C-alpha cells in the first residue's frame, strides 16, 4: 500500500467513524426526553472539539444542516438547544478558519435569514438574546452576506462586543461576537460608518484595560483589517492611530510562549492548543495587512521579522504554522511598498529558501515559494534613469544572489523544474514555466 493511498484510507476510516458517532448522537437526541437533551448536546460539542479541520469539513455538509432544521421543524430539538449546538459548530469553524459551504445552501440558512430579519423588524417584544444567538450562528457559519444582513448582524454583534464587564461569562459573550464578526471576510463590503467608531472603542479600551481574551482581541483586528479591501483609507487608523504593528508583535510573542515547539512529530492531530489557532489567525491577519496596506514606512520590517521568528520556531514540528508564515511572506513580496531589503534583512528570504527545500512536489506551499522568488526576480530586473536608484538595485541584486547561492537555491529550484506545469495547473495560474525567470542575475 503506497503512503498516499494508506493516508487516504486512514483518513476515510477516521471520518466515517466520526460521522457515524455524530449520526448516532443526533439520533439519540431526537428520541430522548427534553431534560436529557442537554447531555447529548454536550456530547456532540465534545465530539466536535476532537475533530481536526479535515474531519470538520467532511462532516458538516448541507445534509447535516438540513437534518438539524428538520429536527427543529418536527419539534424534536428546541431552537434553544439547536442554537447551542450551532454556535459551537460556528465557533470551531471560525477559530480553525475552515471553509464549510454546506450551511449556505441549506434550509436552515434560509430559516435563519428570515428569523433575523423578522426579529430585527419587531416593534415590540424583541427577543435580544435570540437575535444575538441567531446572528452569531448565521455569521459564523456563512461566508457571503447581503447588505441588509450585514447591517443587522454587524450592528447586533458590535453592540455585544462593546460590553466592558470582565467576568468570565461576559468575556465569552464578547469573544463569540467578535469571532463571528471576524468571519465577515474581505469581499463582504461593510460601510465604514457602520463599524469604525465601535471597533476603535473596543481596541482602545482593551489597550488600556486588558479586558478581552487573546482570541477576542485578535478577532477585532481580523475584522478591521478585512475592511482594507474596500476601505484603503483605514491604513492610517490601523497603523498610526491604533498601533497595529506594536500590538500584533506583542500578541504573537505572548502566544509563542504558550506553544510547545519541541513536541514530537505526529502528536499534533486533535491536540492543538487554542493558542496555536490564535497564532495561526494572527499570521493570516498579518498576511492580509501586508497584501493590502500601501503605507510607506519602516513598520513592514517589524511585521516581517515577527513572521520569520514564528517560522523559525515552527518549521520542524509545526508544519501548518510554518506554511502559514510562508503564505504571509508571499503576500509581502507582492506588495511593492515592501522593500526587498526588508525581506533580505529580516530573514524572510532565508525562511522561504528553507521551506522550498522541505516542501513536496505537489504542495500548494511550493507554488507560494516559487511565486515569492519569481516576484523577487521581477522586481530586481530593469534599469532606471536615476543612476543612484539603478546602483541601489544592482547592489541589492548582488546581496540576494549571494544569499541564494549560499543556501543552495539552484538545486532546490531545479528539483521542482519538471513540476512547474503540474503545480501551475493544480494550484495556480501565474507561475512562469521558464526556470530562468526564478533567478536573479547581476
């Protein structure tokens, strides 16, 4: 049995086992008394906690969400208990940044959209807790939202997030609301006036009083940096007013202290600490910032250096975190506001060189590495009418070339040469098939 086939077989066996157990618990939930249902909900949530990303994607399909909807319709599960279960599913999905599209096409999605609009329009007797729970479930489980639902859900969740109580229950409520908000991605347009004052207040208050959990604080930044796609003028607020770089660096340093970087290989499955997921989320937030921010300042170097520090700690035993670092660095090289010198001096080029030597021939990360060096080469080509600028570019070419030669780049890139076309078709559409395009020439 080949390694690849064996891995697929084990995965299929594991997911079938998880799916079977999930179905059994739902079946038991349908048939037990109301006073026993909470125990079944807790058992379901515990099962979900033990799933890895692939299992979650495999299990949470349209059929499952339709099944939950049928149980609600037939009064075999109360809306209260359904919301407890769905909030937990949404929490795990957003925490681990998993793409689940089954909810969007389900009957449950349509029901929630209708309930949210109806509850929001209610003139008297509005159930605020129900509206909050519905919004948290809907936003965390979906991925694209109408302007009407963004207005309703965004306002509702920001209101919850503004709570300043520091007791554990209030912190959990705020964390869930901010985590759900962070799922409103870059391609969902949110008008600046609908969120900016509130999210600034949340971040500034935490900077002064430290009232948020690590995940809640990261989620607030995630929501804000996601808005850069449609609101480029937020750069000044994010960088200079709210001190994003300082805050991100400190948070990542704290999270790095919580990770056992020396763990043995193979121990990671199902045993990831919450801090690992928060660290991964920070890396993705930094990647978005590096891609969209165009401010010319020295703070890019600080961010890139922080990513490199994480990569060096993660590269041996935490491959997923290491790959996320490389993806963020790939965004940095595509941003012409980031200097090549920053990538060289911070150790970013060294990190991507090490990754390209570890990556497999059919790995998406290989494409990120290839594009990284392709962009380096492109940006160092050409001549300038400005002699000083031209000399500066030639000097940088020499430095980069020396680093590539020192780290054995030519051997690594040559090994992937025959796979360029395959990688391009499978993962990408921008890679050059000419190996010479990946080299820097003085």
